[in-house]
C-alpha cells in the first residue's frame, strides 16, 4: 500500500525501521524538529540537530529509496526560557533554504505557559516572514483542549493562511475545533498513549476524511514506525474502500505537503 509518513522522528530510529517503512510502501517521510528525549545544553546542540535533519537523515533515508523532508523550530518542551529559545530560533534562517525543509514545526505548547505561547507566536512570525507552512504540536492529556484553543486563537489573531497549517495530535475532543476553524488536523497513533488505530478511525468516521492525516510520530519511546499502515489495515477491516484508505494515508498528506515548494515525490 502506498502511503506518506508525515511525522516520524527518524533520528531516534534504526536502519531496520527504515527498511520496514520502505517495504510497507512509504513514498515520503517527514521529520519535525522535536524534543529528542533530553534537554539540549546549548543552542549549538540545535545547530548540530538541524544539520542532522537537513544532511544526515535525508542521506540515510535515500539508502532505502525514501525521500526525507523536515521541519525546523525549537520544540515547546525546550522553549520555556525565551532567551535560550530566541538564540535557537536565530539559527533557523541559515537552514530554511535547505532542499528538504518543509516549514516551521513542530511548534506549539507543552504546559500552556505564557513563555511557551510567546515563543509559539514568534515562530508563527518567522513562518509568515519566510512564507513557510506550519506544523503544530498540541499538549497531551488534560492540557490538550485548553492548549488547542490557545493555539487556534493565536493563529487566528496572526492571520496565517489556514490551509498551510496542520495541528497535530488531535483527539475526539479537539478535532472539531481545529477543523471548524479551517486548519488541517493530524492524528498520532501510539501503542501506549495518544490515539489507538480504533480511536483514530472513530475520529475519521465522526469528522470526515477531509483535511486530516495520520502519523506514527515514532521516536525514542515506545512507538511503532508502521502505525499508519497498521491503521490502514484496520480501516479495511471496517470496510472502508481502498480509495478512502488511499485518500487518508496518501492523497491527504500529499495535498497538504505539496503546498511546501520543496516537497516532491
Ligand atoms: Zn508532537
């Protein structure tokens, strides 16, 4: 089955994962700048990380025939100190023109603090200045609905092109708010937390198949790089047509990502 993995943290994964993803039919893989499981000690740590995302990881993916793309930012979990965050953000212009960069992400909120929101808004301004698409992380568990509303309000106030913004990790109680405001929605499939395949398909059946994608967000924790394809098989079991499955796992992400000039498959 052909599919696009729109959110995978491959710096944390093995070559065996790349092989499995390639064999499962992955046509393109996108990697947001994220929290790597530890707080980086200096802005230089992010400089090296951006080099990894724009040079090393595309070369590793190419060995398995997979086009690799990335997003740039300082993730919300490390953005609580605005001075540090701005030092990292000042590195972004040097990398923004690299051939595999899709835009700014995953920015967003972690604990919904004032500082996080300030840095989120400054990232949005960078995206506007460089005419970039935006990928957004929403907080987990009890903070999710409040964080999603704060993010949507900030985006509405900033006057971004809503078609070029995707808000990720939506669940039953946040998908409607994101879609009703004209933004794209992403669902993250995790074995232990976030959405199970069954929940993700319930959300699709509730809110429709438009402007929504699914991703594995596989990383350094318990996660499954084949989660999207496993969810697609689950959709087939529920009698969704091959055309509908293809729309959700291939056509939708392609439609969103083709708005990024560097995205080609
Ligand atoms: Zn995230």
